[in-house]
C-alpha cells in the first residue's frame, strides 16, 4: 500500500484504489447505475482494453495447459511401467 | 489394501482431471486406462506431481471463466427446500443428542474395554468424528440441532457475561488443537473409560461456558466441536438461511464472510488448523512419520516433546505459508487491501480442502465400522453380539484420493469466485489467486504423499 492509493477514491462507496484505471473499472462493476456519460465511456474503454489483454492471457494459459498435459503424458510414458 | 492399486486409480482420475476441456485428451486417458489393466506402476513422485499439476491446471481452467455474470450466477444459485419451521424434528434431534451423550458416558465406564465394540468409542469416533463431520460437509451441519450441551444450556437462564468480541474464534482454534492432541497422545481412543472421563470433563466445561456467555455466542465462537462442525457445514449444499432450508452449490457459502460476522484472523487459523490436524494425524500414522519420530527420540528428546514440536511447528508452518501467500498476493497486485484482509477473505476456501481430506481419512474407517455403529445405535446397552468389520474393496481408497482432488478443485473455484467478488479488474482477480493456488498445490502434494504411504501405529504412545 502506498500513499497514492488514497488518491483515487470512489465517490459512491468511498473505497480507494491505487490507480485511476482500477477506480474506473470499480465504478463500472459496482455502481453501473450511477455513472455519468464520460465515466461510462471510460469504463467501456478500460473494459475493452482489458478484454484484449485477457485474450493474450488466455493464449498463454492455454500454452501452459498444453505443456502440462504433454509433459505429464511423456513422464507417464517414461516412468510408469 | 494395495497402495499400487491406489496410485494407479489415482493416475487415471488425475489425468482425466487434467484432460477436462481438451478434446484431444480423451484418447490418451482411454489409452492409459487400457494400459492400467496390466498393473501400471506409477512412481510415488510422479503420482504426487500429477496431483499438484491437476490442481494447478484446474486453476488455469478456472481463470478462463472471466464472465462476472457467470461467476455470480454460480455463487448465487439457490433453491428453497423447506420453507417453514421444523420444531418437532429439532426437539427429536436434541433428544437423540442427549441420549447419545448419556450412552457415551455410561457405556464408557461400564461397557467392554475393547474399543471396537464399545458403544462410547464407536459413537464418539465413528459416529461423531467421522460420521457427523461427513454429514456436515456433504449434506448440511446437523450439530446445532443434535448438540446435547446446547439443549441443556438453552433450558436454563444464561448470558451472565457478554462474549468478548476480540477473542473471536481463537478459543475454538485452541480447543480444536487441544482435542486433536488428546486424541493422538492419550488413551482416549482405545480406553473407553478415559474417553468417558474426557467427555464428562468437556461437558462440564462447555455447558458452563454456554451458561455464562449465552449458548448462541458460545457455540458460534468458543466451543471447539461446534465451531469445527460449523466450518465443515459451510462447504455443504444445505443450510438454514433466513429461516429457510436452502440448497446452494457446494462450497459457495465459503465465498461470503463468516455468517454475519466480519471474517477474522482466527478464521484463517481455524481453516489452517482443520487442514493441519488431518495432515498431522495422517503423518504420524505412516511408517515414514513413525521413523522420523523415532529418529528424533534417538537423539535424546522425550517422545511427547517431539510430537508437540511437530504438532505446533507444523501448524505454524502451514499458517505461515498462508500468510506468506497473502503477502505475496498484495505485493504482486496493485490493491489498497492489506495482506491480512486478503488472507481473511481467501482463508475459508481451505474448508473445502479440509472436507475432501477428511473424507479421504475417515471414509474407509467409517464404512468398515458402520455395522458395529448400527448395532450400537439399535441396542446401546449391550455390546454387539457379532461385531462385524467390513473389508473394503480397493476402490474405496481411490475414492479417498478422488475426494482430496475434488476438495482442492472446489477450493480453487471458491478462490476464483472470491477474487471476482473483491477485485474490479479481471486480470487482477486472476493474478491475485496465484500465490493461494501455489499454497494449495503444496497442501495437495503433501496430503497425496501421506495417503500413499504405508500406515503403522505411532510409536511411543
């Protein structure tokens, strides 16, 4: 926790966030009914941005799963008799 | 029961878990189960590693679910089973609890001295420790209705003092550790008279506590047995919510805070204590554990000190690992939440692990002694004429391994759901889980390793 964590405070519930982006996402997730137009636009943008980063995360996760799967397949082939 | 068969069955279960979600996998899993007919022997390290990997893989699979609405829908799904009050049933259960307590004390002192036919030992360990706990975790917690001490304390005026809130569940954590210690190191498990004396002493203490602090506060916070069963009950699908018996998906009550109270540090200690007590009793009853204790005693330490050191040291290590995970989580993810606050919210997922682990430890014990328990329940005052101990097929052992894995997979989902409850950013919610999942992989590996070892009675006790 740093000092700047108090600088992004939600005006509805008072929770504070370390970055502006997290506050934008928080507003969209927790208080969707109380967003001003520009806040809504900011949320949509942050959401779409995260969506693309999630896509690359999923690819990497899938890679790890495939590695795990084949890694263990080979281990079983070699060591289980 | 063959350990080899155990591990073999496990390999199939674990591989099919790893395979979830990939169509490619099915061929290989089928191939392996074909091979298994010619007694595939899996080395122990590979079996442990596969178990750990299965948990890691299920966490990765869970992280693919990034749709908040789906996570919330799974969490919130509920159906009302019984809408009204069931006072007559409660009274009947309370009566059954009181009768059982009477039988335990009476038959403990007057019954046969052989533990496997004595009603006191069978009721406490097979019926209570194994049976009621399983019902609490798999169906719903019956203890508030059964609890004989609550029945007594509710019948008299109580609540002279208010329960100090700052103690939270600490007295229960200490009590659970103390009870497990007594169970492991004293003759309570095989001398019915000692057990009856212990139960009498416990009854006096807990009834007194309930009368002084009021039964509701006492049994929710301080009474070890009630807090223990309530914790397992939070994993179960059935529970009373707002006066209605409600069905939820297993483990989903772990995502919320503890009842109406704020989660507390003692709840984290409680969750770790439940996992640790099973690990400890698992460890000391294996030949490897026995050898380790013998080696330490050989150096010149008194046996009880070795056990105490192992018991408390291991608990501290498990607890430290969890707090450490919370600290790593807060340092990796930008958040205004403190590490203890994270540990308190993620801690309850460990109850699901404890439930799976409890099944693995006690299912075979419970089923094999259940005929004797049934005898004792139907004629409590005479020892069973023909005590029957069932010999179990090998797949019951595999069921134990499957329940360890399922408990962990459930804990992974609870962690995922909790992270989505806490964090506005979905990537943040995924990243914050890694340290907790790493600790879970460690716990799984440890428990699978213990389950695979040959057992022996603990030395020097």
